C-alpha cells in the first residue's frame, strides 16, 4: 500500500514538474514575442519619421498617428476634389486612408528577401500543391481535372514554370517601374528612364512614338489576364524580342498555344505574389513587388496623379475607369516614406530630388523585428 502511495506521489510530482516546465517554456516563448522597450522605441521612431516624411514630400498630404504604434492615417487637403465613385455604393472616394505600418514593413521586407517568380520547386513543397494551389492559382482548364494528373499539369505548364527561380533577390541595381498614367506626357523622362539597369513596364503600354516620355529600354513586362490572352500582340511591342514577360494571373491554354505556334521566343514566367489585402491592388503594385524582389533600389514613373488631376488617363489611350487615384497615391506615398521606392511625376521631376526624413535602414530593420512580434501576438 505504501509502495502504491509512493508511486502515486512520484507520478504526481512528475506531472507537476512537466506542467511547470511547459508553463516556463510557454512563458519564455511569450516573452520572446513581447515587444521590448527598444522595439517600441523603434516603432515610435518609424512613425515619427514617417509623419515628417509625408509632410515634407507628400505635396500637401499629412500623416497622423492612430491608436497604437502601427496605425497611421494619410489625409488629403480639404480642397481636394475626388473623382472616383465606388461602383457598388456610388459614394465618392474619401480624403483619408488608414494604413498599418507594422504590416507594411513586415510584408515588404519579406518581399525584398524572396523570389516572386512561381516555380515547380514552390508547388512541390506545398501540401497538395498541385491538386489545390496549382488548380486554383494557375490553370482551370477542364482537361486537367484539378491537377490530379500531375504529369499532365507539369506538361501544360512546362513552358512557363521553371524548376528554380530565374531571378534571385537583389539581382539588379537601380530599376525603374513605368506605369501608364497620362501624366507621363507632361515630362520628357525618356533618357532618364533608359539609364536604369532594368526597366519594368505593364500590359500593352507602347514604347514606339512615346520614347521621349517613357524611354526605349524594356527588361520586363508584367501582364494581367487580359494582356496574357493577347500575348502575340504584346510581344510585338518589343523590337528586340528579349523582353521577359511575367504573367500575374491565371494562365490559359490559349496562351500556351500562342507560345508554341507564334512562336513566342520571349521568356515567359508566372508571378508568385504576396497578399496586400484590399489596401492596394492592380498590375502596378505587382510590378513594384517584382521590382523590389530583384532590385537594390526602385523608382516609379507614371503611377500617381498629383494635385490638380482631372481624371485618370493612360498616356496612350482613353480615360480609365475603375481606378482609385487618391487611395493609390496615398499607398505609394506610404511606400516612398518607408524607403521602398522613389516617386517621379511632373511635380517631382528633379532626378536628384532627395526624399527627406526617410527612416534609416537600421530603423527599418528594428521596426521589422518589433512588427513581427506585435503581429504574432495579434
């Protein structure tokens, strides 16, 4: 009986010891995620410099801190006249936009240290990658049967899916991403753009007849679904036939047929993109994402419509519908004041313009570590 009691006591003691070890481990783990005073100082410094940067460089924009170290709102001047209406509600676009600097820093630092080209290696590493991810993200052809026949799927995608990334992080020096805004026609940026190490363009934006404004060089071209379905027309925009084509959305059998039958000799790849939620969307943001993953520094042209705009226009065609100019401009201003990009426009046409109050690299690194802790706690 005593032996049994002794055994129960030993078991109970062992159990309590195990619980204490577990609690201690969890406490240490929790402590590791708790932001330190240094972390909070880094976030405070980031937010303070960010507000100064927007005020100094935003052409009338103002940034105001929110309820914590991460939240910030960007306000347009009260005399700004919004033009875009929400197609569902009919409401005009607002004059203030909320952003989370912690999420932005964490997301963009991840982008800058990873590849944005989809590879076979990536799909193979996913659980049920071919049956789930490849089916939803890449090819919804009726003959593929949810990619359960992996051999058939691999064959279908062989022309656009490399084994390993063809472009690695920080592979280029200075890069320019060229949007399609009609503002490009107000300044002759052509020679300036051609001086970059790599130039990234979007969809079917032409170069011929516009080279004084948009330059001649084209290293990469990012395409949405509509442009991908007209791939044979897109390749004619590049006289050298060396432009690399990056498809950001679902690939279709018709595109594969074009690659084989035209034939299209340009390298063609698929975009593996990060998720930015509803804060910003579109081919332009994906082009910046791609550039930031492979370039040391990124400058953008032809994206923003600075104060005084009447409507969103392309430099080569009719007015656009469906864009949100104010929201987009606020998001890109946030990117500039996080040190990710440099904005060029008719009102910011000095190539030697210095972006004032950009947080230092040390501040960004410290803020990223603090942001990761806060996001894990959340």
